[in-house]
C-alpha cells in the first residue's frame, strides 16, 4: 500500500467517523424526549408571551376609542337595538322550531 493511498483511506475513515458521530448525536437528541418537551414548552411560552404583548398593545390602542364610543348615545342606542333585534329573532326562531318539533312528534305518534 502506498503512503498516499494509506493517507486517503485514513482521511476517509476520519470523515466517516465524524459523520457517524453527528448521526449518533442527532439520534440521541431525538431520543431525549424530556429535553424535546422542555424545548417545546419554551417555544410555546415564548409564543404566548409574544401574543400577550401584542394583545396588551392592541388593548392600549383601542381602549381610548372604546371609551369615547361608549359615551356616544347614538352608538349605545344602536347596540341596544341590535341586541333587541337579535333576541327577538332568536326567540321567534326557537318558537318556530318548537312548533315544528310538536308537529313532527304528533305525526310520528299517529304512525
């Protein structure tokens, strides 16, 4: 065996060892469920913290406008009228469905 061939083989062996070392480390990281759960929890905590900060900022922006709108009697009247109309619609819808349920029950009892 020549020295150049020998050094090439040794270099190839060293490279293969490094690749295997990286593969083993990656497999060990994947197998460490506890550490992966910690990382996932940390990422979730960070995401929730960022979302909370954005929400706080939005509330700070909107609060003065909402207070001003709440003082306007036209907006208060519009909200009350909308709530009343929605309530009336829901009551009528429920009564209509109850009548239909009674008719259906009567029809089934005659069969």
